[in-house]
């Protein structure tokens, strides 16, 4: 048994030695070590330590070994029949103080042994270990990665936590309400917090009764997953809460997956209810705007205060800027006493009165084929809050590309052939050739650095269905001498 004096002496050791000792523990034992003290907590969450753990428990090193043996066999088939099958190398950690075992066949959980032809000198083998680590590392230089959280996501057990169920209680019993779409709301840190476990993160969703519900995702305001706020019923119904809203044509379309968009900077949420875009103040949980469109809304882009919201209907693409909303001086709903009692129906009537104005209709881009399902604002290189490029995907074979400055003219298209349902992006470059070389562990340190730091590169990611199978596509978007380039890579 360790005495208090021995424990105190252990904590006085240098961090490099303690990390080497911790490397012989199992991951769950390392996690329990965080409960000892704040110092051990910081030490047990060392990024380099867990980065090395992620590499050790991945299949990357084994794949590199098989690739090298295959190439060697192709050049010299008799080489594998000789007793000397190469030197056993290891890649235990990013900490250079951890020794590399030359002759072991197995090892502790912190030691990964790879049979590969590596130089015998310690310095050369260390350079090779760093090169292999660089080829495997999927992160970019400016990207913040918590490798402790990354290890949990990669190798931890799958745990499902359900949000609190919203329901209606009346004399006839309890009726469960379904949520139609969801978006995340960060009221305190719109840009996101580096420690995502302590930031206030709320889930916003419209319910079947026409109300808006907010859940606490991280548990910063109470119990994790509990309902923290809920509006009165019927505020999202165009005909008002007192009308017959049981028909599906009055509710949020269950087939629209991206029907909610949240602007955390302005504390506003936008809900697509059939052909109406309803704007809700999340701090007051009241309707503050409603815009009607000639066709049913099928997709919404992410909301950002610096660019207009892009609205996709079944037959057209529109730009909606809530800042351009005009009010009428003699409008009976402009008094403070009536503001909180206003619902979607009141704003809908206001929209109908504006139909007879002399103002021209806003520009829109007609679609030759119906069914947009996802809209993405691709950010400018180095400017996360600004975006000129709009990408639209859906039940058609091409991804449509619009430039906000020349909207509604279409700029170009990216052929997919799949029925895409979602778009995402990365503010980093992507190269099909470099990615293949890195996957095989064949790139040098300089080549890896150049591939990750090329200027102006962005990555477009699309997923959907192709011939009844899942489809994942990655496209490189780059600007060279004013010309937009696109290179696609598909995984189906």
C-alpha cells in the first residue's frame, strides 16, 4: 500500500516520467487517475499522450506495414522467406523520452509493435516515428483538437442519453408531442467554446402543438437533457392556436429535415412551416416575424447575422434578410402591449397587406427540378463569418453553386449522380492525391505540412443515397488565379 509520503513523492516527479508511468495503465485506469488531484487531471488529459493512444489503437500502422511488405514482395519475392524479416519498430508516444523496444513481440497497451524495415539508429527511427505520426494525424495546424475527447469518441462505449419528453396533460390523459427538426443554440458563446462541456448549449425544436421547446444539452442550467423553456402552444400555426390545426397541411412538414435554423448572435430562430418562414425571439419565446413564400419550404441554410438566410422551396431558392423587413406606422400590432400576444397569424395578415404594395418582389432562382434538401453557406478562406458561395443539394443529380453577389444567376454545378440530403464543409484544403499517399504513409514531413497549409483551400462534404446505398462525397474547392477548381472523391 502506498503511504501519503510516497504519493506526495510520486507527484513531485517530472511530467515526462509520470506520463511514461501512466502509459502502462489501461485507459479506464488513466481516467480514474484524474480524480486524485487537479495536477493529475491535467496530466492525464495530455494531448500528446491521448494522440499517441489514438494512433496505437487505430489500424493505420498495420495498414502501413502491409503496404510496405506488399511493395517489398513485388520487388524481391524471396525477401520474405529469409530469417531476417525486418526490425520491429514501435510508435508508443509523441514523447521522445519513451524508449522504443527493438526485440519484443508483444508489449504493454502503450506499446505498438510494427514489423517494418526501419533504420537501427535511434535518431533515424525517431524521425520515422514522427513521419508516420504526421501521415496519420487528420487534424490541421489551426484546428483545435482535444485528443482526450477524440479518444472517447473513437474507442469509448456508445451511450445514448434521451432528452426529456415533452407532453400535454389534460383531463383525457397525457399526449406525447413529437419534435419536428432540431438546431443548436449557444446563448452565451455564439462562436462556440473550446471546452464544449461547460458552455451553455440548448437544443431548439418545434413541437406538434405549434410550440417551441428548449432543452439543456450540457446540463449547465440544471439536469442534462431537461426542458428549460417552452412557449405557449400554437404560436407557429398560421391560423392561430384556436383554429383547427389537426391537419398535416397546417403543421411542420415531417419530410423536411432542415426546418430549423438558429442565429445565436441575434437570439433568433427560424422555422419552416409549410410555405411560411416564422421568426421567433428565443429570449421571449414569441413570434417576431413571418414571411410567406409561393411554394412549400423544404430546406433552410444556417443563420448568420452577417449574411441573409437562404430559403429553399420546392421550386425556387430565395434570400431572406430580416433586417430589410418594413413596418407600417399605423400598424395596430406595433404597440408594446400587443407584442407578446402576437403569433404567426398576426404576422401572416401583415404579410398579406404587403402584397398590394408597389415594392418589387425579391429576386429568386428557379429550379428546373424540385426538391432541395440541404443548403450550405461555404465560408470565405480565413473569414468564418462571411460567405459568398451558396451550395444547394437535393433530389437532383447536381450540386448547384450560386454566388451571392450575382444571385440569382447560377455560377456552376458539381455532378454527383446521387440523391443528396445533407451538406457540410471544412475550412481546410483537401487533396485526393495527398490523402491517398498519407493513407499509405508515404509522405514526408514537408509534404504533409504543404498539403495542410495550402492557401485558399476548402472542402465540401455531401452525403446521400446512390443506387439504394449510402454515398459520401468529398470535393476540393480552391481558387487559383481567379478560377474556381473542383476535384471530387466519392465513397459509396
